[in-house]
């Protein structure tokens, strides 16, 4: 569905759809999202019943299993109100774009799909389009002495159309030098179970991406999807590289943190 | 031989679509719904534009043809055009020159200009007599240069349009290594869309030709290591001589 | 062509290990794709034109029977012949019969992917007809005895040295020739062949229903040679390559050519309105159009796959695809490689055998982004994946272990307590085998990951625990 994020008065409270990968593998990303939102005086609720949006099964052709898990997702989030923030392009796209596909033959379910889908915003999309202030992060005194290169995660960019918001936010961080990568829009090779089922091809794509990232000389890669982050970070670790991979929420958190301590983030 | 196997095939298409036979709802997506009078009127508009904007269109084709890979020369008079054609041929060291049999050569004295350089041009026509076709084919493949007029040119793409017909063979602009096309003021169309408007009107008036060639530069290939090379099967060099 | 779609993983592995091909394939991005991007930005209302192009194709395919009927009536009226072929065997039989009846010794072919489906040149050679591919790329792979590697650049995987060596073996020329010299050699050889050809077989880029015209888009000039010299011209087309009106052509040509090579227009666009007219100087006496199904009905019949028939065969999706660029054209195992190939090749040649193809994609969407008629390839891949899992028996091809795996996944994700517990269990079980919180070796299927990447162990304190702690006053 097309969700047109429009500028609205700052909501007092939002729901966090943290995603299964962040919850289990990179919880600090979730913490960073909460930190940034709280600094903007927005309260964050975490509906505890949430598990996964169902994308892994859906992408693997197992729509039966995926739709059961999706129904559970709808159960959890339909019982809440207000914007639902998700720090992931692919999970956001799953709910906003692909739930319709899964439940198209079920009119009753489609009601819920629409109701919940309309409330879903990817994290950077929410900050830029919904809060609608061009210097939002700068106004928070965002500062980070570092250099980084940005990788354009495919679902974020092509399924949700979030093609400038992350860059715009990063641009507001004082002291952060963004070094452009060659072929930033080319897929890193994660693709969910593709990374395992077609590991040779996935690895070849990863190598190209990491070579391009290394060539920038940046100390870290910034991206918006945790699957891609784990894939790139895992490859960097295997190469023995010091280059880190961070989620954009972590960068914004660190940059706006009152104590501004150095990150202990994982590579 | 006619048409073979249509009914069964179309039956399967209809089954696949769940469609019943008959005309579709036209939703404006395609131009096919346009009435014949409208097509004719559009064609008249196009022809008017060709002369009303003749100067601007000539400027535009000069630029776009060069971009498409034509070697472009613009001259003021038919005599100058003939001289340029002869110059191109003699500079290329051409001895065997073939031209089409089109009206353009009545006003542009190409034969005389070539003769003055010691080149005797052949005329690529057999008057449509089937038996002589092998000779025409041989002549086209043996020629160093082929010279034709231009039916239309297209400013959008730097294109020369030729309709093979009596007097204009398919091969004269294809087989020789060099092709020279002579374009007159007033024959330039703005874009592909106007070309097809005219073609459509011709079709409606039963005046369409057997074929049409759009030529936009020399023959090209990129099939060896992605390196662009000119002159694989068609001419490696094409010249557009513009009069006006 | 017989499908070898089940060889995808093997083919991919071989291609990944071939440095010459990997280097050659870079041209797909640095050349074609980059040029297409520039052409798109430089064209006024590019997106609007693509939307309209899609609308035309959508309308045409939805009414395909109507337009095919109109097309054939008009061709018949022009003095041409039309043969409807259910499959490639029927199409081949028609053409071979025609060749025999017309005492044809030499056939020249210009680019036709449908004729690759038929392996037509091979079939002709088998009955003693000389069948020569005249498109330079097709000519090269015919010499090499290979299938095309790319929809519009069949020999893109070959390096200059490889081509020079092949030509050297054929003509005795110096094996170190440049592309210019090799082109000159090919020009000479093929010029001689053109002149003695009795029949030509070409493809069709567009067939125009309202006038019974066919349109060929080429750069080399071989399409024009094929439609000017031989007595008999046979055009072979997939049943979907049709547009309603001549007036639609302007836009369709624009979006096709700019998407394929980035050119404003190709060197040649040729429109054929039947056999030559009586007063013409030259041209074929006979025109035959062979309209081919060969599995396209399956795409047509499935509303979710129907848009695959909008394809203009421009190759833009191949040029944008990071998977295709790595695995090359032969890995796909049938006529059509790349993103569009991952849909049409298995559907047309057998989904069960080709089941890997729809999965061989990260669903990055680059293909959809560049398609001139906005075909949603990722969506079709997802649909095919569902068929492989949940479809009818003749299409299903998923192992029992994977099925059980996803059932277990469902179980774990239907309830947050189970989900939470699952993470904890994985953490504790894995912890002794991980170093600094990372695995570098795991058993199958996760061995696919750890072959080249480390994998983190689930966090000892997942987000939900940390959030709970914050709420209860644990602080940041």
C-alpha cells in the first residue's frame, strides 16, 4: 500500500516494532531508537507480544506459515494505537506492501492489514517526513567526529521509497564526514535465506560491496537494515577488518547522547 | 499458404484469458481508437509544421544527426550540395558510385558534379523487372558509395527515413561502405511520433510502402568485449548533406 | 533448447571461479546499465512514458486474441503468410518444410530469441541446410557452439583474446587482432554469405496489429540484409510481441532502445509491411510470420505471471542485476537469463526442474526499477516460490527437512514467550562454541552462512529484556 508520511504534530507516544533480528542479535539498535525518540520527548511503548513479521517464511514461499505469524503480528499491533516505528526497510515493507498480497483473498483480514499498515513508519522516514523538521537532529546538537560510508539497503530504498531521509539525517550530524561509496545502490547480497541457499553468489556480492566500502577508507559502514548489517559485519570480521557496521539509529543515538561517550558497538 | 492454425491458437488464448471473442473496451491506453478523419487531420498538422518550422527543424537535425554519427554538411544551394557529394566521393577515393533514381537528383546535379571528378555514377534501378535483381545486388555490393535522397528526417533522433520503392532499392543505402543522403529543407519531422502519424495516414489511404528504413548513423556493433566498432554489416561512414 | 535449469548452482559456482567472465561481465554495469541510467535522466517524462508503455502492453495482452486476429488479417491482406505454432517443434517443422519446398540451401539468421528456443540453426544444419547467424554476437557463439549469454549481447562473456583466437582458428588470421580488425574479418565473411542466401529468418521486436507490420530494431545492419536480399523472409515471434497501432511505436521504440543500450535510437529500425511490392527494386518475394506459444500460454493464464509477457526483451533487468552479473547467462540453463529469465525460463521449460531459479535472487528490486514497462519481477519470483512450496504436485519441489524447519519457525514465532525462550536456548547452546560471541563454523544449513561470514550468537540480553529493565527504572 502507499503510505504517504505527512508531517503531523509530534505524537506523544509511539509503538516500537523492533524486529526479530534486532531483538535477538543487535538489541543496541533498538535501544538507540528508543533513546533518540525519548530525547525528542516521544514516549515509546514496546508491545511485548511481538515476535516476527513473517518475512523469512514469506520470501521462502511458505505463505501458509508466514500468514499465521503475520496474523499474530496483527493481533499484537492492532491492539495498540498510534504510529508504529520500525528500524528496518525490509520488515516495514513486509507489513506495508506484502501483507496485502498475503491476505488479498480475506476481506476481513484486509481491514486489519490496512489499519495497521497505515501506521507503520520506518525510523528515518518517521523522523524526516512525519516530524517534518529539516534540522531536527541538528537542533538536538548532534555531533560525532567520525567518517562513514552509507550503504543503500534495497528494501528500504526500493520497496518503501526511503531514498534520501537517512542521508539527510546523517548530513545534520556535525563532524560526521560521509564518504560516498562506489555503487552504493547495488545489493550487498544478503537477501534473507538467499544468503544461505545461494551462499556462493551471496558471498561474491558481499565481497564486491566490502571492497567498495573499504576503498572509501571510512571507519564504518552505516545502513538501515539489520540483516544486511549482520551480513556485512560477518564478512568484515572474517576478513580481519577493523571497519565497523552500524545501524543509522546507533549513529544518531551516539551523536545526540548527552554524555557523548565513545560507542562500544560491535563490529 | 495464407493463415494456418489461427482458430485453435486464438481459442487457447481466450481460454487463458477467460475472455470471450470480440472487440475490447478501449481505455485510451493505445492510439488504435483514433478515428480515420482524426488521423488524417493530425497528418495535415504535421505536414504544416514541417514547413512552418522548417528552419528550426533543420537546425535541430543538423545537431542531432551529428550526435547520431552522421557526418553532416549544410549547404545553401542544390549546386553546392552536388559539389559536396562529389567531394566526399573523391576524397574517399571512390571509383564505383551508385545512386538511387529519385526526384531529388533532378534538382541536385549530382551526376554532373561526379563526372567532373572523373567518377561515373551508376543508377540503382532495374525498373522493377525481377530478372535483373541479381545485377542490382551485385552492383550495390561492389559500390564504394551509395547516394540517396531522404524521404523524411527526424530531429529527435538524428534519423533519415527511406521508403524503398521504384527507383529506391533497399540495398543502395546498405551494401556500399559509405552512404550519402541528401536532405532538403521542409522534410524534417520533430520526432518519431510525427513520423508514425504520417505512416498511419498513408496506411489508411492505402498508400503505405512495402517497407521503411530508419537510419541513424553508421552500422555499429558492441559485441566484441563491449567495444563499439562502426561498420559491421552496413555502411561504416554515413554523410548527411543538408540543403537549406 | 533443452533446459538445464537444474544446473544453476553448479553453473554459478563455475562462473564465479572464472576470472575472464567476471571481468567481462563488469561491462554489463559500466556500459549498458550506466548508459541506460543516463538516457533515462536525459529523456523528458521518462517515468510517464514508461507508465504509458506499460498501459499499452497491459491493454494489448489483456486482449491478445483480438490483436492477433487483426494482425493476421492485415498480413494476409498484405500478401504475407502466418503460421501459428503451439510449440517450438511445430514452428521448426513449418520452417523446414518451407525451406525444402523453396529449395533453400543457405539461410541467414538475424537475432531471434524465439529461434533459440527452437534451436533452429542447429535443426537446419541437421538436415543439411547452411544456417548462418549474422548478428556478430550470435555469430561468435555459433562458432563457439554455445548458447547466448545475454538477451542483446550474446557473446558478452567472451574476452577480446578469446574471440580473436576463435577467428584465428577459423580464418588463419593473427590471434592478436583488435575488435576493429575482427569486425572487418566478420564483415567480409558474412558479406559473402548475405549475397548467396536463399532464405532469412529474423526475429520481431514489435508486430503492429492495425497494419500487419513487423518492426526490427538493430544496430548492425544484418536485419536489413536479411529483409532485403533473400527470396523468402521468415519472421519468428513470441505471441506477445504485439502493439495495437503504429502510433504506439514512437513511444515503445523510445523506451525499448534507451533501456537496452542508452541510445536515443538504434542505427536501424526497419518496418516490413509484407513481401516486396511489384514495382520495388528489390526485397523478398515471400513473407512468413511464425507466431509461437511454446509455454507462453502458461504465463498468460496466470494473472500474477501475465505481466512477464509485457517484456520488450531490452535486457535492462540483466544489466541492473547483481546476481546475473556474477553468475552469468549460462547458469540459468535456458534461453532467457537474468531476472526476466528467472521467471520465464522455469515457467516455460518446467518449474519443477527449474525450481532454483526463482530463489536465486536477493529480491533487491533493481530489475523492477529499470524495466521500461515496469514489470514487477520480484513479485513474480515470490509467486513462483510459493508455487514451488505450496503449488500443485507437478510444480512442487521442496525437501521435507525444510518444510519441517518452517513449521518449527512458525511454532517459535506464534508466541512471544516461545520466541524469547528460543533465543535464550540458542544462546546457551551456542555459547560454548562461539568465540567472542561469534560463530565461524556451523552445521548445515547455516554452514552456507559461515563459509564466508561470522554469525553472532543471540544476545544474552535481548532487546525486550533491556526494555523491560529500562521501564522498571534500570535507566539508559
